[in-house]
């Protein structure tokens, strides 16, 4: 169990780093898909099967395919864009590292967490999540459809050719 | 319009009279209400303000009618009447205000109108200078007035007349606060009513059109100071020091202006100095605590001095703008109406019974005699001098031969002479308003004012003294008239031209005691030097670079900051992350 | 099944926190690192997912399904965001013939 966790974590972090450092966008997308699949594994490990399935469908199946489509349609698969300057890249890495340290330090100092409810293993099942979604969060769920419509309209607006 | 308001005032007068009430206060709205300060915009109508309103609207209406004839061919006749009406409005505001602040609005309003009307013919730079001088002199007085109002507020926590007076009557006489207040108010009155040392603007103010001189600088505005002191009579009664100062200033002004008037050759200048001198009389009366007498003299003076000015205007009109009396003469035949009205006014101002000036002047002289012989002698001398220069003016203008070739004097049209005649009637009979008990009267006017102003009680003189006091000036005045007649009619002496050499006393008098020159030396030169110094040294070397430096620093800072705003998205991202980092670190540390 | 469902009891919560902070930092670094706007968008997705992972971990730890519902909503928002973001990329490519974010310097106006 612990081994599985570390395994998945290692895959995630390595692929995430490769997403950042690979020069070809296509490769980035592939590594990101790997990263997301590893994350789905994490969800299953956390006993959130519903989320794991939705994650695979939405991210890997829809969003990343959309990325791939755009890259291929716009013919961006070559590393035509020059990298940022050396200084900027180093400072970006330093900033990321600093951020990691600082946030970690923050969580270490301030958090003292105890479970709120007695442990049950089935909160991540479709039944439990569905109950919560359609009882407490029914209104936000319906509102999300409005968000989608507006996003769709916006996407069409932007994607339309100017006359 | 002014006529209409006169009718309204008259109606008001009789209604107040018949109702028997003492005063009425009309509060329009609460004007200023800050913290403990509460100043309503209110009008107070009592016997004093009613008297003033009657003078302002009555004399004002006559002068307006006169102006129709006098100004009819001026191109800016519309703005002339607009300004005259604004003046009347401000003056009414001044006398009707129920507190010092409303009074002050009117006070400033008449000052402004005076400035506008003196400089009415603004194309002449000398007239503009005169207007400016009047304004500046008035401002000096106004400053004193403002200080007085502030002090009143500090002392009594209110500026409403009735409340101030109620509180003041509980104070003891000679308190420092009261003395200061009265002194400051006095400075305001000095400026407005053209007394030493702030009188030099009034003769120069004659640059304005003659109706303006009649309305503003003889009948109404210059009397605002008198009105204000009479209004504050309770305060002044409590400040004997101020009263003494008023007497000194009043008598000095009366004498000095009268002496100066002897040597003037401009018809309006003579009248201006005569106004200053008569105002000095009123101040003497005020200083003696005889407020109602002062207001009475104010009333009669308004009649005969307005008449004199209007008559002078008629003469100037006839002489096509000539104002030098040496060039006039023999106008008696050509302008009989003007002559007779002018004569009536001259007799009135000289104090010949039964003309109005006799009663008011006699009252003042009597009260001066009661106070001290010295003031009496000064006032009497002033009266004699007044008499002399007025008759000199009269003889030079209307008697003798015509001295200006090519002029065709003619009588003024009816629209100008009718107001003259009405005023003449008033000048002749105005004095009967207040016949002293000596002549079987009952001092109606003083009794009428009793409720509004609080004159000091006098012991009253014995009958014989009063008779002597009446006869002595009369005989002296007759002598003076005779002397003037001999000099200017029999011998036909014409004053020397400006260039002729004269004795040093004559020079001093001719140059108006060098007051203007003293002022220029004492105030203008140092101020000119100071402003020059400030401009060259302080302005150019300190202030200008400082102000420029602020501008330069801002633009430099702007160009510095502009480098941050290049629209470079990755830079923005870095900045954002750095901000977040700093924020978290800040939370961790604190 | 029983074995899996108790993973959160074996693995400490700290490990999940550290993992998601690491992922988030990597995503942040990528946003600062790359000039290709599509890569920047992908790094944004990484950051979203690190937040998702942490939410799920907390949800399991507390046995409260609300956290997982929030993850669901975040996925909805991310989908909408990607749709709009990619259409912006398409428009940008069409207008300036590039997907370099350094060319998007019109923000200064």
C-alpha cells in the first residue's frame, strides 16, 4: 500500500517535471496524460472511485484531447518558440522551489489536523457523492450548466473568424 | 422698482406705527448652523431700520428718476440701473439684517456696488484708480468689522442683535472685550463713512456719475457706518473710551474736511469734502451718545446733500460735463429751478432756520456744548467753514458773469428737476420732524427712535442757554455769509488757477493736507518694496524651483515606473508569485 | 476492496500535503518557465489537479463527501476554462501568427 503510494507519487512528479522541461508541446501533452493517469490511481487509493473515473473521462479523455487537437490543428508540434532567457529560467526554478519550501513550512507550522467524523470507507462511492451533490449542492450543480453555456458561447465567439 | 419698494416701506412704516409694536423680526431660514454657531438669515424691522429704509427707498427713488434724465444718452445705461438697483438691495439688506452677519453681507454688497459705480466709466484709468482706492480703503475698514463680528461671537456666542444686546446690558461699563469690539466696529465704520484716517477715497469717488455720488456717497452708503454704530448703541454706551475716540475723530474730520473744502475748485469735490465734514458731525453726535440726533442729522443730510449733488449734476449736465467752478458763473438766470433748489440745500446745510439742517445741527451743537466747550468750538468752527465754502460754491456757480465762452447752459429736463424740487421741499421742511421743545415741538423723531437706539440721557440745558446757543451760531453764520457775498459777488474774486503760487498754508489745504502723499509714502512704498523683494528673491529663487521640482520629480518617477508597465506577461507573473510568497512569509513570521 | 479503502489510515496526511505542494510548485515553475502559451495552460492544469488531489485527501481523511463534490466542481470550472483558454490560443495564433506569451504585451495599454 505504502509502496503503491510512493510509486504513483514518483511517476507523477517525474512526469510533471517532464511536462515543464520538454521542449516539444506534443511531448508535454503526453507526459501530462501520464501524470493524470497516475493521479487517477491516487484517487482510487483514496477510495474515491467516482472521482477517479470522472477524472479519466474529463481530463485525459476530453481536455487533453482538446489540447492535442489544438496543437495539431495549429501545427505547433515543433519547438519553434525560443526558450526564455537563461536568467528567467533559473529564476523560475528558484521561485518554484522557494514556493514549495515556504508553503511546506507554512503547513508544517500551522496545521494540526484531526478527523471530523469517524472513518467510513464508502464516502467516495458514487452513492455517497451523488447524495451530497444532489442534496446540498443541487443549486451550484445547476448553475454549472450556465457556466458551461457561457464558456461555450465565449469559445465560439473567440474561435469565430473575424469578418 | 425702487419707487414701489418705497411705497411698501411706507406702508410698513404706517402699519408698524399704528400697531404700536416696537420691532418685528422675520426669519427667512437658518443660514449657518455649525456646532454652537447658529445664524439665521433674518430681517429685523424696528424704528431705526424703518427710518433708514424710508431714506434709502425715498431718496433712492428720486435719484433713480433723476438718473433717467442724467444718464439717458450713456451707452451702458442698462448696467448702470442694474448696479444702482443692486446697490439699493444691498443697502436694504444692510439696514434690515437682524444680525451682524446679514448686516455684513449688505455692507460688502454696497462696497462692491460702490466700486462698480465709481468705476462706471471704466475707460478712464484715473476713474479706475479711484474705484480701486475706494475699494481698498473700504477693505481696511471691513477687516476691522470682521474682527469685531468675530469678537462679538466669541464674547456673546451669538451675532443676533437682540441676543447680543440683552447679554451686553448685563455687563459692566468699560470691559476690555466691549471696548475692543466697539473699536473694531469703529474701524469698519471709519472706512465706510470716510472718516480720518480712511477718508481719502470719498473725494476721489466723485469720479462716478453724479447720481451715484448723490445716492451712494452722500445719502446712503457712507451713512452705513453711522447706522451700524447707532444700531450697536448699547455696546458703545458701555465703552466710554471708544466714544471719546469717536468724538476726537469726528471733530478732527469735520474741521479738516471743511478746511480742505475751502480750496477745492471742482464742484463735486467741494460737495465730497462737505459730506466728509458732515459725517464728522454725525460722528461727534455718536461720540456724545446722542445716537438719535446722529440719525436725525443723517436723515436731513441725506435730503440736502442728495439735493446738492443732484443740483451739481444738473449744473454739470448743463455745462456739458464741466466741473470746474471757476469756469461757471451766472447760471442763476439760465437755470432758475436748479438755482432755487440749490439755494435751499445750501441754506439747509448752513443751518439757517427753518431749514432742516438748522434743527439737526443745532441739536448736535447743543449736545457738544453740554459735553465740553472745546468740542463745541470745534464743531461751531466746522459749521462756519461749511457755511463759507457752500456759499462760495453757490456764488461762484450761480452769480456773477458767465466765464466759459461758447457754453450754452440750459435748464435740465423735467425728469431731473422734479426730483430736485421734491428734495428741496424735504430739505426745507425735513427739520420739522424733530422740533426741539425750545420751539414748542416735542422732538418727535428722537422719541420715535427711542425704542431702537439707546441714547445717553442728558440733563438738558436751561432755556436761556439754549437760546444763546442758538443765536450765537446764527449770528456768526450770517456774518460768514455776508463775508462770502462780499468776496465772491461784490469783488468777484475768482480762485487762482492751480499753477499760481500760494502761501504754504494754502498749499497744504489745496493738496488736501497731503494725506494721499503720506499714504503713498507710508504704505505704498514699503509694500511695493516688500512685494518686489518677495517676487525677486522668494518667488524666483525659492518658490518657483520648488514648484517646478515637484513637477519634474513626478514626471521622472513616472518614467521610472513606466519601465515596470511594459505589458510583459511573464514579468507580471513573476511579480505576482513574488507577492504571494512575501505575503505567506509575512503571515508565517507575524 | 477493504484493503484499498483504508489507504488513508495507513499513509499519513502529511505525505499527501507534501505531494500536492510539490505538484503545485512544479506547475507554478512551469508557468514561469515556458513561453509557449499552450504549455502555460497545461501547467495551469497541473496546479488545478494538485488542489484536487489535496481536497480529495482531506475529504477521505475527514470522511466528508463535500470535498469530493468540490473537486467535481473544480473539474467543471477547469473544463470551461480550458475551452475558453484554447479558443483564445486559436485566436491569438490566427492574429499574430504565434503562441508566444511575450508577444502579448498589449496589457500596458
